[in-house]
């Protein structure tokens, strides 16, 4: 009996579909080499696991802690980021701990976006930004990164070759623009924004707009590139929420802890959402992340700091993956940061007309590759709006934060690609 | 920035009693019988399960299934199917959340639109009202009241007036929230009380949100009844549970919502657009805990059997202590709390309309180590003996 009262609320109308629902279960088949969903299959650092084991043994740490963030953790965050931002961060007023970077994005949207607000989102974007803006009643305004003419050869493209058109960006801002969301390093392309940040900052200041800066991959930046926090540019601290993630920092995505850092007058609104949605995050996990951060704080700048050593480890995997994809005939976009790589499959000329024409090419390619090659990836058009599908439908996204045996298995598949 | 920044949905919901009082308790090093959490440890089998989980393969530290870790939803379905008396589908009828708190949030966000009315029974766990507000709904209150005759010494003596309750239902009523065992009163609704509520829900086609986080904590042989198990109610009830309260591990923040797929799917949509996943290792540990309890259910070994016995004594002890200093405790039939004196003022649990009637009652949490209860007793005795400075 379908009671109309059992229907969904307006705020979630149309938000039930999700790319992960489609692809995660498929890739769970152990015979498939999974380079799809973004999580490591390498273990987290041992001191982080040990920290959790120790925390779980303390009675008090199995009970509720401070709602806006466990004291050990917020104090550690204020230390680490105080150094990075080169400013005093109030652990209780300028930091909020959330359920992953995802939870920070949600708290930010719910706190600061409402009907009548426009939010600028750069394509390709981590897919949750659009539904979250919509759920908050806002209107997403999209602008794509565009591949500029590359000075390198056709087989050597970098995420730095994907840029924003400045005039196009400026045209997206108007009096209704509440915020712009930026993600650096970017998922899925891996672009690390630097020079563009000033232009974005200028527009935010000119139009009195907020900036939501998703920096969950901030430590994963490769040689020759530098992560810059837009909140440190003049005039930006007061209008920026910066989001970080323990899951990405310590390779513990299953801990689901993240944080928002910003000025008190903005963070307090995120705190209001937090206290009315889930109130507090798990205690022992926060204690362990706090202890891990304190340990790495002492080593910051040194090679055995996990923030540095992980990036070094991943650079090797990045280069290995790019080489294997090139060998097959794909054109990888070598990322400056993050742990994803997109690759152009045009040159493979794979005929997929037998799969119908109701889906973009990359969706079909990914499904075909899972079935025929037992290799899982994610279609990049999942990260763009309808108008940009044509621009991105020849790209697939692969995750390279995988152990060597997984990469070996992927390599074996890619090497024998043309032998069928 | 010059413009107004915050969204309207958070207006009027920024104040929170726990934030204030937890800070005060910490500042003054008070013996804390305020906020509801145990000061003893979770049972060893569950702590061990957690340690074991975090030493297992890499997958325990990475994302699990968004709507609930498979091991957990499977055992929850098995466990509660046996209690509710119907086949519960682990993948369709259950959503795991970050504590029962987030399950409540998903429920209100999924089902309450602007203009919808939600009936809330007072006294209520304080978050129901701001959550209804944030979803754009209107809270309609109906108070539990002590029956006028007889000694008012048990939570069982606090009842709803059937006529008053019926009068609160209107064509705009979307849902009613009940909490049994109730926080702060400790009332455990009898089957016939739930029957009365169920009849109104069916008559007015209203959803029942049943917060049952204290379901295992009932005393003096009182039976917890699930409203979802009454005829006509499974298809219109969202039942909320908590691993934190079940296993005395409030800091793990693992909870769930259970109900018919056609309603749960909307909660899942909210969940996937707000937190998406819950922490993996804690879910695995809770799953192991429930499997163990499934195997020993109804026996002396069961934690669900032992914990209420353990707390029964603490409840009586606190009641005696309050009586001896001249206060009138209301003995709870269930839950963690007793109304009497000293920590969280109970008027926070009432609507502005009814607050004045309940200002002289205060709530006490007795789920504490004996040493904590002893310390509280000492303070109260000194106070009543006039030895403490009067403020």
C-alpha cells in the first residue's frame, strides 16, 4: 500500500541515484582487479593502528567525547595546521571534526547554502558536490576544466594542462553566487591549483563569495609541485572553509574522520549543523588520529614524516601506472597530486556500438572492461554535468594507491590487451 | 563578509544544553551524573572484537558498504527478525548510522517537509525538536503526566491522556515520535498504550518514529514492546537502535534505523548524501557482539540479561540516596536516568508551552561506577546537612 505520506521529501527528490551504487558491487568480485573506488589496499601506518588499539583500552575513550571534536584531535589539528597556515588556530572555535571529508562538505552546505543561492562547481568534480548543493536548495553552476594545447607529445599529458578559462570563470559569478567549491589536489584529474587560486580569490572578494576548499589529498603532491591553501591568500581566511581528511592522510578511509577549518563566524554554523545531525564522532578513532598527527607533526618536513613518505611511495606507483597505460595505447593524464589518474581511451578505438546508445561512452567502456578484461575503473562523466559529457566521455579514472601485487595484476591485463 | 551567511534552516537551533553543561561539569570538576554515558567499560567480548577487527586485513580500515557493513546488517536482521516476528531483509530494511542520533536525523530529513506536523511526546530527548525544525516541520507536543491519584513514585504512573493525544492528530500530521524506554523519565510503554498510539497512526496514516535505544534496559520484569511488531505497524514504523547503549560503548557511535524498505530507502538517500559511510571496524565489532548475544539470548550469560541486573542495584541505590536527603525520585522502569535532583534540568525536555509545569524536576544518570555514585551521595548528604556553602 503506497501511502503518499511515505513518499520522499522534496529535498532529496532525484538524489537517490549514485555512480558508486552502480559500480561498487560489480567490482567486489575478487577475480576483478579493482582500480575503481578510491581507497588504498596498502595498510595504514602501524603507529596509527596501534594508537587505536591503545585508545580502545581506555574506558573513557569508549564513551562520548566533545561534540565538535575530541580535544586531543582538535589540539593536534591546530598544531599541524597552525604550522601549515602560519597562524594561530583556535582548536575549539576554528575547527570542526566531522564524519570524513564528506561530512564536512555536508555540514558546510547545510549551514551556508539555501534556496536562491548559486554555487560554482568546477568540472570534473567529486560527484557528491552537486547533490549536496541541491539538497541544500542551492543551484549548481558548472564550469569545466579545459585541455589546453599541450607542448608535450600526444602521449604525455599532465593534469597541469587542464585549465580554467578566466573569462568563462568570471562570467559564472553574479549577485546570487554564495560560494565556489574548489578541490585541490583534484579528484579525478589530479590537478594541483596554484596560479588559478589568485584569480579565484579575486573573484570571491569582488563578489563577496565564500570559498569551500576540499583539500583532502593535500599531502599527496608530487615532485615539482606544491600544495597552496587558498585560505592563506590575502582576504581569503574570513571567507574560506578548508576541508581535510584523516582517511586520506593516514590511509584509513574506513575511519571516516575529517575536519573543517575556518573562521569562527563560519565554523559556528557548521557546528550548529553537527549538533543537530550526528552530534559527535567516534571517540577512540579521534584519539588515534590525534596521536598520529602529533607524531607526524614532530617529523614535518623530514622524509620519514608519513605525509612526505606516502607521497614519495605513490609517485612511483603513479609513474608505473602511467607507463602501463601508455603501453596499451591509452593516453594517461599524469596527475600532479592525489591518487587518481584519468586516461583517454580514444586511441584504442574500441567499438561499443553493440552496447546501445543510452549511456555515455565511458560508462559503456568501463562496463565492457570489467566484463572482458576483469579490470575495474570509474567513468569520468560521473564527475561532470550533462553539458560536458561529450568533452569527457573518452576518459576513465583509475586509482593507484594499491599494493604492488595489485598493480602487477593490472599490468598483466594491460600488457595482454591486444592479444585477444 | 557583508551578507547574511547562514542558511535559514539552522536558525533557532544553535543553542544546545549538552554543550553548555558538559563544559560546566568539566570546568568545575563536578561528579558527573549529567550526560548519559556509562563510566565503566564495554563488556570485554565487544572490546576484544574491536581489537581483533583492527588487526585484521586492510579492509577493516577502508570503506565498507555504505548502508551498513554486511556482517552487521546480517546479524541485526537475524537478531531482530526473531524478536519482531517477521523476516527482516538485511540489505533493504536496515540502515546503519553514526549513532542513533544520525538515524533520527536521516529519518526527519527523509520524511518531514515544510508544513508537516510531527507529534512529540514530552518529556522528549532534546534533539527531536530542533531536528523537526531543521526539516521545516512543526512540532506538536503532548505531555506525559503523573496520574493525579496515588503515590507518584514510578515512571509507570506517567501516562498520556488518550483524548488529548487523539486531539493532536490533524491532516497535516506526518509522524509521531515515541521513545521507549523513555529518556529522561524511564517510562516503558505498555502494550495497550502502544496499541492506542498504533490505532491513531493507522487511522490518520501517520508514520511512527520509535526511538528504542534503551530497549535492553528494563527493570523489575518490565517488558519492552516494539510498536513495529503490532498489527499494521511494520509498514509505517521506523525503529531506531543504538550499539552505544546496547553495549555501553557510546563513543563508538554506531546506530541503526530499521523498517519497511519503501520508507528506509528514503533514509538511505539522505545518508548517501550526508555521511555516506560509517566507520568499518566499530561496525565489525558490534556485529561480533550481536552474534554472541544471538547465541546466548535469554540465558544468564547474555549481556542483555546481566546489564539491567547490574544497573537495577545502582538505580535503587540512587533512589534511596535521593529520598534520604528529602527528594522525591521517580523510579524508572527502564533506561539510564532517574528524575529527582541535580544535573540536567528537565525543563529542557519540554516545549515552551509546558515547561513551567516541570521546572522542579531534574534528571540524574545512574549508569556509573559505584565510586561515582558514592561520591554523588557524599555531596548530596553534605548539602542536605548544610555543610556546603549555599550559593
